[in-house]
C-alpha cells in the first residue's frame, strides 16, 4: 500500500509502474461522481495521466483517475490522496 506520506516522494517512474493497472484509491475528501451523482472517497480504476510540476525536476503533482466501469474521470492533486492499493 502506498500512503499519503510516501506518495509525496514518488517520481514519474514510480507512477509509470502503476499507470493503466487497476488500483484502489482512497482520497482524503469525498468526490461527487458526475454520471451517478454518488459521493465517495474510495474508488477502483486506473491512473491514466500525470500532471508534472513546471520546474525541474518535474515531479508529479496531479493525476487523472478513470473510475472502473465508467467514463468518469477524477482530476486531483496528489496531496489529496490518502492511499493507493495495487
């Protein structure tokens, strides 16, 4: 499990290892899913893209997370992630 303290030290190469794999992600605060109007903070899906910082060394600062069995995508700052289970 990746917790909120370790995720802050993740580099792009660390995220690339789990991108497009099905993971369980827990956010610190709930998100509202547009298509279902459901509110929750634990979702299963895939990280489909990373947002990198503008300054070198261009560390990951945000993710786009595609919820499983849905077209809904959550775009969030990595500091809003509580944990990731692979």
